[in-house]
C-alpha cells in the first residue's frame, strides 16, 4: 500500500513539473511573440519617420486624365515613372484613366512603376435628376463621360426653386434617359449665378471665348482686326456682354481679336 502511494505521489510530482515547464514555455513564447511584434512596430515607425524626413512626394489622383495628361501631371510633380496599360469597363469616356496601381496618395521614392487602367468606354450614360446639385460638379461629371453640357439662364421660382445661385433648377433631359457620348444636355441655372469675364485681360484666347459662348448660349460676333499695338491673337475689345454683368442666354457679344 505504501509503495502504491509512493508511485501515485511520484506521478503527481511528474505532472506538476511538466505543467510548470509548460507554463514557463508558453510564457516565454508569449513574451517572444510580443517582443517580435514590438520590433515590427518600431521598424514600421522608423520607416515612416524616414519617409517624413525625406518629404517624399505623393502620387496624385490621375482619374479622368488621358495617358498624355497623366504623364504631364507626373512630370509637373517631379515624379519619375514607368507604366503599363490595362483596360476595364467603366462609364468614363474611352481611353481615360479609371484608376491606378498603386493608388493615389502613395508615397513615391525614386522611379515608380504604375499600372494605368483605361476605360473601354461606354456607349450610353443614364442621366440622373440634377436639380439642387452644383452645376460645376455635374458639368465635370458628365463631361468626363463625354456628354456635352450647355447652360441656360432662367428666372427661378423661389417658391419652388429655393436653391443657391450655383445650383441647377432644371434640365432638358429627364432623369432615367440614356444619352450617347457626344449628345447634349442643357442645365438650367438661376439668372445672375454666372458673370461675364473680362475677355480682354490677356488670359483668354479666341477659342476660350467661343467655348464660353457656346456653353452659355451666347451669340458671338468676332472681328479679326489688323492692328500692331496688341499681340497676335489677343482679344482687345469686348462689347454687348460686359465684364461683371450677369450672363443671359441669347445675349449678343462682339469681340475684336488682333491679327498681324
């Protein structure tokens, strides 16, 4: 009986030793794993600090740009790059960038390897209800999808159209209608929300003036005048729709452009 008790005691002691050893090993492993994680976090923080000290440029957003426009934007940001091109379905117009790999905001160190995903193009765009939305944002959205946007000034009914001057109060195409690339939608905006620029300040070309007039439904008369006191192609006279006045659809404007 005594011998049996000694055996039981010995076995119990053995289990206690094994258990204690296991606890020590587990504890050691936990500490080691914690130490490894701390080292990883420390290394990550050191790398981020080095990036901050280097003041690395970030990859700009290239969405909606052609490859040529994207290359110019990267050059302007002093970013050297190599790129490959892939294509995917998108409602953006054909051959513009839908997204990039890596994505915009990535730190750039040295020459960056990029993947440009270009839009395959979409034959139709479904028009939404744009009333109450910013006409500038809607214009940018639609033109990025190759829909032509024109504006028409209207006197708002503030009982119904209680919106700020920069908001759309109506549209020529009903929501849910599909437009093909190149088709036109007219957005109605409140009178007085857009002013005529001073086209004679030296910042506008003849094409700029023609694009503005087409966009807002303004009749334009252009006279090419052979004068030497102004640079060739410079707009030096503006009449009919004067700078600072509210744009009105159907207004008649005349300009003179220097010709050598």
